[in-house]
C-alpha cells in the first residue's frame, strides 16, 4: 500500500490488481495532496455565495471578469478527434451490459456516468473503471439471460462524467482525509486509459458536472495540466464539456469556457439539475417559487433564456452547445402512451436543433433514431456554430396535484437507489430524485387554492402516496419505506433543505461497504 493511502472497505483481488494498483494509488495521492485544499476552499466559497443570495444580493455577471466577456478574440481549442460531430450522445451508468449497449446504440458519443445515474457503491465505482478500461481497449463482452453482448464495429466515442466537487469518496482516505469523488473517478480513468485512448485516435474526454463558479473550472484545468504532465502527455490533449446545471454557473459561462479554453469542448444544458439549483439557490426568495414541475418546460422564460445564452456563448467561442435530456424513455406494453412519450421527445429535440444546439442527449438506445432523424434533417454540417440567440418571459401555478407528483417521484426514486434496493435493478438519476424531495420542502408559500404549504401538508401527501409507492416497488422493505418517509418529512421542517440527496445517501452506502463511522461524514 502507498504511504498515507487507506482503503476502508473490502476490495476484490481484481480491483487491487487491475485498478487500485500501486501506480494508480500513487497518482491519486499526488493529485489529492496537490488539489484538496483548493477544493475545500471552493466548497466554503459556495456557502458564502449562498449566504449572500439569502441576504437578498442577487446573482449577476461577475464584475472582475467583464474584460473576458467583452474580448472577442479568444476561442477554445478545436474539438478532440471523434468529437467533431456530436449530434446524439447517449448517457448511462457504467455497468458492463449498459456500457456495451450504449457504445453500440448508434449514438455519436457515450457519456459513461459515475455521477447521477449511478448509485456509488465502491463495487460500482471500481467495476465501472474495469468496464471502461475494457471498453477503451475494445475488449469488452458480457453474457446474460442467454444473450451475448459484444462491441459493434463502430462504437460511440467515450466521454466520462466523474462525480461533482461536492462529493467525497469516503472509502479511500489519503493522510486521513477522504479523497474527492471527482478526483477519484477522473484520476483512475485518466491514469489507466489516457495514453491508450490517444494511441487509438481519440483522447481522454470528460463531462464536468455541477460547478458553481469559474474558479472551480480553473481547478479542473489545473488538475488536467498536472495530470497530463504526470504521465508525460502533451498539454491540451484532454477535452472537457461543462454541464451548466447550476444557477450561478449560468452567469459565468464565458468565464468557465475561458478557464478551460485549452481543454474545452463546450457546454451542455443540464436542464434538470438547473431547475433543482434554481429552487435551492433562490430558497430565501419568496418571489422565485417555481410552479408545478410540468409547467417548468423548456419554453418558459428563464429556461429559454438559459438555453439561448448557452448557445450564444458557445458559438461565440467556437465550441459545441449541447442540448439535454428529455424526460421520456420508451414505454413498454402501451403503444398509445409510448407514442405520446416519443412525440414529446421528438418535439424537444426539434426545439433544440432549431434553437441552434450542436447535439443532444438521449437516455435510452431506442431514442437514438428519433433524435438522429431530427438532427440530421435540421443540422446539415457537424455543428451550428453560426447560429446566435436571445430574449425572455415566465408563468405558472403551484398546485396540490403537482406536489403529489413530486412526493411520489421522490419516494419512488429513493426506494430504487437505496443501496439495499440495488438488487432489484435500482438505477436512476440522482438529480431527479434529489430535486423531487427538495422541491416539496423548499418554498413555504401558498398553493393555487390559497392553501398554505406547511409541514403537515407535506406529511399528509407522503401518507397519501404511500400505497402507490408500495405498488410500484413490490420488494419494498418496511425499514426503507420508513427512511424515505422520515427523510421527506424532515426536509420540510428544516430551515433549508439539503444541498444534495446524494451526499445524504453516502453514509448508507459507506456503512454497507463496512466503512468505519468516523469516515461517514453526513447523516440523515
Ligand atoms: C439529469 C441527468 O443527469 S440525466 C443523465 C443521468 N441519467 C441517465 O443517464 C439515465 C440513463 N438511462 C437508464 O439508466 C435506463 O434507460 C433506465 C434505468 C431509465 C431504464 O432502463 P431499463 O429499465 O433497463 O430500460 P429497458 O428495459 O427499456 O431497456 C432495454 C434495453 O436497453 C438498454 N438500455 C436502456 N437504457 C440504456 C442506456 N442509457 N444505455 C445503455 N443501454 C440502455 C437496457 O440495458 C436494455 O438492454 P437489454 O435489452 O440488452 O437487456
Ligand atoms: O445532468 C443533467 C441534467 O439535466 O441535470
């Protein structure tokens, strides 16, 4: 074991021999020791920024960087090999079957997700690294249910999403400090694959989630420079697309691109987390309560403005403005419902391409055809850098029906991702369930009926939807139902709801992985 590095959970022989090798651990230790204190200070700065917002000082474009925004001459680097045309990108977790299915989906790229679509047990994180290493080398296959899975001739280009800066990886400490989840995911993938990827004509490509400040982008850029030097790779080989999915980041798109300009391959409209961030960041502003979720469409003013600004910013700096994820996936056994859902996807993709996006996201292989048709029809070349956009408006109500849907979704999602529920196929999207839980508790305002939103109102909703959750999750255990009910009820009673459910959940995963109590930082 490398000095100062401790692993607090059982690790398989394969993980030790192939992923947590001495060389990889030495790299993890070096990167952690170089960057951890900066990460911590940036996380503290997030809290100070929230306090300023709570005190009524609104967000604005930063004064200190006005010259960066005004200066027309700087541009980002050209796309990395394989990233020139990104019209359809599939996303999904890193388990073996899904990695193969995603790479074979016909999409141009695959965003392999260590973040929101993944419940981060240590086993999942390490097996994900094994799967990606094998995928990079085109040596990945899998047998299940009598079916043999192997790579097709022309697989999608691999992009990896590490966890966000806010998440720790408590199962591995360095000098008695948990390593950052971002650094753990990034560094293991980079260390094992960067050179191989370049040899094969691609590069180490990343999606960077949930940043709240351009200094956080600078930290990533510094990590890239350090890592490339460490393995003797030319600078500016890495490419990173940043998800603009927090409200503060929407005011710093230019600065984020500027910080990463020698590694940037664009920005993405991470719409779901963006809505979630809007709710959290403006938690103290009673004038900023969102209506029912169904009314927060991409057409409402603040979402439309966010999309247009992102497209405008990216095209000014000559990088891809990526669209996002429609909520719908194919519905089995109900043709009519499926047709309605797929029409919604088609309309969403059409909105994106005609707005000027250079590509879009899909969550399921069967959606590739729809997205592809729409983009092929409206985007003739590999991108639309020539397109510019502008303008704004907003409206909607908050109703009990909408809140009921939020509670139901929150409870159902939690059940599916709880570690002990993983056995029955749980795998969903952290942003969504976190938002569902928090959205209920955040703004204590009135409903469309004039009825106040109180803790008791939420308690009653939770009880009301319980039978539906039981029906949706047949293997439900009483203890887990109690956890989720208590969680939702406690959220609405706090002054402010939790920042991220994924952070709240980690102590459960860590406990299940046998991590000693002192490393399980947050608790419910
Ligand atoms: C807000 C955000 O961060 S969005 C990004 C994060 N979220 C995601 O990436 C979600 C990705 N999507 C998924 O995980 C899945 O589509 C789910 C969980 C929603 C549904 O998965 P399933 O219940 O397996 O769907 P379904 O039964 O229709 O799948 C059919 C086949 O497609 C495969 N499949 C479905 N989605 C994907 C995907 N995203 N990538 C690769 N394969 C997929 C399944 O593995 C299955 O394969 P098989 O026939 O060989 O067994
Ligand atoms: O991460 C993507 C989103 O839409 O949120």
